[in-house]
């Protein structure tokens, strides 16, 4: 019996020692893991100063990266994406978006390069709309019309930024409060936009907003893409697909007429991949009014509320960009008003059609057109919109 008890005591002592060692090793492993996680956060998002506003307010730049090597630079001025690298078919990462290397260049007459757009993306006819019998007058900054939130829209505001990290990518949460009456819009609007760069070379964008008065909201992202990686090239060789059987024809002021016109048999048919330049100079009234493509396409319904909207493919580099959204429309714009007056990031200039935009959104002028999906937001409701841009190669 003494021998058995002694053996049992030895076993208990040995087990305690073993467990103690395991716990210490576990603590060490946890500590190492915490260090790795800390380094992962540090590696996936980096903050730096980008410049100062005229009033001295600092503008920061956040560089989001994933484990593949994709990098996206976002500045707090306008939530602007200033740089975005994507791989070609040989694995070479190059910047594929139009923008500038310094803050001052964004202060001039710049066509919304890479910016968050609000309170209302696209045009509102005659700069006015009515809600509950009251007419609201907005800034007219596009001839007689209101465009992209007005003279000082969300693209020209300094947003607050909070960086976070995922397992293999980065998250940047941007917030801004638009005061009641700003640019003529009713209600205080609290806006939150979340940029998430994933390990699949996808930028996921979540938009949210709440208001304290009935108002209208239509947020979007206005990045100009050139998948060639060479901004001296135009985008006429890009092959674009739009999951849309109809588009919105416009009047001479680029305001939708209210008609949903089938694309079949017209230069607006991108239901199959087609080079942008194939019919961009067609003898077509709508093409002439836009100076090319500058229209909203009516996206086809998908089985899932969040579905495929568009793609762009550059045959020479093999780069593919796919767009997914839960929005009912997408504005396809081919940089028709770029004219070489703006210096590019690489020493040249941004010439005509050197970038294309795929802006997911509700339809232009919806507040004035009852047949269009509503953009009204009431107190107690949450505006929500979801879009993703995914890169691959073929």
C-alpha cells in the first residue's frame, strides 16, 4: 500500500509540474500571438500626415494593405482614395486610380477623384426638391442643377477616421456629421463609411446614415480607374460589362427624363463585354449629350440583394475589376470632361478619358421623380448601402 501511495504521490507531483509547464508555455504562446497580432495591425494599416487645410486642420493618410501586397491610400479629406495598387497577370502591382500626391492639388477644380460623395450623389434638377409639402433649395453647382452634394459636399469635408484590423487586411471607419441646412439639405445627418480591404484583393464599402429630420440621401464612391497602370493611356481599350438591360436617358442638362430605356440595339448595351471605345463616338443623341458615357444604368435584379453589377477588363495587363452592390443603379462615366489640365501623379497629365468611374447609387434626381426608387430617409431609420470592388487577373 505504501508503494502504491508513493507512486500516486509521485504521479500527482509530476502531473502538476507538467501542467504548470504547459500553462507557462501556453502563456508564452499567447504572448507571442498577441505580439504577432499587434504587428499584424501595424503592418496592415499605417497612418501618416498628408497636409493641412487652409484653417490649419491636419489631414491624415491611412495606408491599408493585405497579405497579397495590395495597398490603398485613403486620406481624411473627402475620404479620398488617392492610390490603389492591383496586380497584373504577371503579379506586378501598380497604381490603377487617378489622383494626386499632395493635398493642395485636391483644392482646385478637381472632378471628385476618389472621393466619397454626399449628401446626394449625381444631379438634382434645378437644385431643389420637396418633402412633405416644403421645398428645399440646394446649391447650384452644375449649371442650373445641383451635383454631388453641392459646392462643399462630403468630398471636401475632413472626416474622422478610426483604423481597425482583420486577420489579413485592414479596416478604416470614417465618420462625418452634416449639419441641418448644410448645402440646403434638411436634418442633421450622421454618416459612417467603412472601408474594408480583404485578403481577396477586395475593397468592401459599407455606408450608413441616420437623421433627425426627413431628408434625402444617396452616397457613393467616385474613384476613377485606369487598369493599364499608365495614366497617359486612355480607357477606350477596357472591356466593360454592365448587368443592366435598361438605362436612364437624359435631357440636355443630363437630368433623367424619367424613361427606363432598353439598351438592346443601342451603344448602351454592355450586357456582354465590350470595349469602351467601340461605340463611344456613335451618332447617338444620348452619347452626344454626355460627351460619351455619363449615364445611370438600371441594374438587373439578382437572386441575392447583393449581386454583380459591373466589371472592367484590361486585356494587355490582364487586370479585372468586378463591382457588386445592393444599389438599384450604377453611373458609368468615361472621363469625358478630363482635358489634360490636371497634372498626374506620374509627371504627365490626365487627358480625356484617362479614367472610368463605376458609381453605385440610386437614380439621379430621384427626389423629383416619384416613379424612381425613393431616397428619402426618416428619423428612426438607418440608411444602408453596400458595395464592393474586387480585383483579379486573367
